[in-house]
């Protein structure tokens, strides 16, 4: 996303705004403290480790997210579609094959 500056964080925050995120789990970087409301911000590794583990699982399950595989997709829309399908399956139990 860029350098670890307040401006870069504000850009990211603008991109995340439509998602309606209510809680942020972060490291102790100053831009978070300066730009996030205290009640929405939690510093620590417990939840970030869970999130990173989930991201690792996604990369493992979807080969096209790993740049060094022959399955790597160059189109951002393809990444979005495949990630969306996986999230629907893992988080909500919605299997796309059920609709055929």
C-alpha cells in the first residue's frame, strides 16, 4: 500500500470504508493511534495472528495467489472472484456448486 505514513494509512482507510469495518486489530504503529477511534482499535498480536493464519490458509488453498505458480492470475478481477468464492465457502458455508 505504500510507506508507513499517515497519508498512506488514510488512503487505506478510505478504501476500507465501504466495508463497514467496526474493529481494527493492529500493531503499535503511531498512525493507527492517531487516526482510529480508541473504541475501534485494539493493539496486539492475538487477533493479528489469527488473521495472518487465515491469509496463509487462503494462499495455500488458492494457488493463483502465489506468484511463483503456473496458476497465477494476472487479472485483478479473477483474483477478486476466486477470493470471493473462497470467502463465501469458508466463512458462510455457501458452495457455488450447489447452484448448478
